C-alpha cells in the first residue's frame, strides 16, 4: 500500500503559478513564430496567452487537487504517475489553447493549419516540460505537511 503524503492547497497553488508562467512563455513564443505574418500578431498572441492563462490556472489547480485525491490501490511509480498527469493535463490544455487561438485568429484564412501546428508543437514541448516540472516538484518539500509521530 502506498502512503499518500499530506499536501497543502498552497503547494498546489504555487505549482499552478510556476507552471503557468513557464507555460505561457512557451505558448507566446510558439504562437508568435507561427503567426508572425498575421497583422497585429503580437497583440493577438498576447490575448491568447492571457485568455488561456486565466482558464488554465483554474484548470491546473483543479487538476492538481483531483490527482492528489486519486488513491492508487496498486503500486505505481512516480514516473508513471507523472506521465499520466502530463498526458491528462495536456489534453485539456490543448483544447483550451485551440479555443483561445480561434477566438483571436478566426479571421486568418490559414487558421486551421496554424492551429494544428501550434497544438502539435505544444504537445511535444509541453508534455516534456510538464513532466520535468512534476519531477522537480516531486523533490521539493514546500507545502508537504509532516505527520507528527504519536
């Protein structure tokens, strides 16, 4: 039986903020490269990052809390768990990015092709980045509540 550590919500909040900052930079630069020929691309890309940033912060926090509550009945390595978390978050994250991109670039005639490229790049880059973020936080004790012996 795996003993689940007690993690405070503030740990998940700080994880949310650190991931959102890092992830927003990735989205900004990928989208800017893909949409660089579009009129007012930097303003629209900034809009994407702000729109998805707000929604993904809530999504990430809820995702962390849900995964914390999942109690594995079988032994599962932290690596496998972090891979599963990465994939489950990336699915929802890609959906939000797609919607945000269509909101700001709906008038671009090549929107479908560009969104496809954006999502493919995000999946590759952010799956790896999210996994690394998880592994780093796995080693950090911030927000881990220690049980008193008694």
